[in-house]
């Protein structure tokens, strides 16, 4: 048993080290690549305010905020997905499946349609995500649905909210419809340091709350009866963790739009590589989400023949086959017998 634990810990450390190296490489290349190309040393010097003023302006005002937004959004979505999958005990439970990103999108699009300030988008996205989570929780509480069926209800809520978003966009003024469509596809374009700072502060606060609740999450993994026997109020603990995960996902959506696949697949990938969830694997999940989204945005910007594609197009293209694979795997006779 000790050997197995040591092996898992070594695997976690190796994966974390590999992700850090990959993330450093991706960030460096992303800082140096664009309409104004520069070498890696020049880009890194510009990022800390050294070198030519033009290079400093391009890196610090355009490239660095976009990269920082990708790091924050990717980590937030991945950690939120990991928490939701453990709460629902279902690999399909993620913010973009159970209606959270749909609610956040609707809130943000309504604000855009009203012509409100960009700074009100995070508040509107958080409010929309919370409304969707409350609706899901209320339906589950009143009907006493199983967690598997609750995910299906979340899918229905997500579909309804997506339809509402499209309806609002259709009614948009023409000059705003393009930006709204681009935002709902999931994009890091045009992020500012003010938006990045707000999302970073909010995410750190929510992650601090999650750290306090993590031991409760681990106890809930033992099952509701065992958790209750250990003195945990199961329903209240689940609700608190649900709203914590929703808040984290909403902050990510507010800065990036409704990017799919990251919250769904990254926790599963980390679990396949590192084994059962621990506090260390949760941290690695956030690191993997940040790496994946930053890499996907670089691909969308620089490696595809169509210029200006939102990063959500890349993650959706990769995520659709992954979702189908999960559905097929979970519906297989072997998995049904295991369940």
C-alpha cells in the first residue's frame, strides 16, 4: 500500500513538473508570436518592462493580458469541473453540461444587449450562473432525483439557456451582435488588465473558500451515510461546495466566454494519469487546465488557416469526440455492472 501511494505521489510530481515546463514554453512562445514578431528573449524582457518601448507596449498591453486571462479561466474551469464531478459522482458533470456556463452566458449577453459597461459583465455572469445552479438544486431537492438524473436535468437547463442566449442575440442592435456572437463562442480577445485583475482576485478568494471546504469534499467521497456518521451535514455541505464551484466557473466564463471541454475533460485526464483525487491532484488539475486553454488559444491565433477564430472553436472541436467517448464508455455493459 505504501509503495502504491509513493508511486502515485511521484506520478503527480512528474506530471506537475511537466506541465510547468510546458506552460513556461507556451507562454514564452505566445508572448513572442503575433503580427509584431520578436525573439523569446526580447519578448520576456518586454514582459518585465525592459527593451524597446514598442515591444513593451505590444507585449504588456495586448499579449500578456490575453495569456493571463487564459491561465485564470483554464485553471478555474478545470478545478470547478473536478469539484462538480466529485459532487455528482459523474464524469459528465461539468459547468458547460449542467447549465452553469449557460446561465453565465445569458447574464453576460443581457448586459451586453443593454449597453452596460464591460466591467458589469463578471457580476452579470456570476448572477446568471447562480440562478442556473439554484434552479438545478431546487429541482433536485424537490424531486429527490439521483445524481445521474440530475445531470440530465442540467443538460436540459443548458439547452434552454443556450436557446435564450441565441434569442437575445437575434434581438441585438446590429452593431453589438458581432461582438456578442464572438463572446459566446468563447474568446480571450481584447482582455484588459482591469478584467484580468478582477477575475484573478475573485478566483483567489473562491479558491481559498474551496481549500477550507476540501476536507468536507473528501469526506463526502466516502458516501452520504458515512459522511453523516462522521458529523457532516451532507445536504448543506453539498450545496456550499456546489455554489463554490459555480462561482469559480462563473468567474472563468466572465473573462473568457463559455469555453467548453476544459472543465469536462481535464479532471478526467488528470485522474487517469494520477489516480484518485487528492489536494495535490486538484492543484495539478488547475495547472493542466491553464496549460490546455493557453495552448488552445495559441493554436487558434497562430496555427489555423482562418484568422481570428475564438479559442472556444478549438476546444469544442476536441471536446465533442471526448464527450461521445465518455457517453459510450459509461453506457457499456461492463461499466453498468460496475456501477
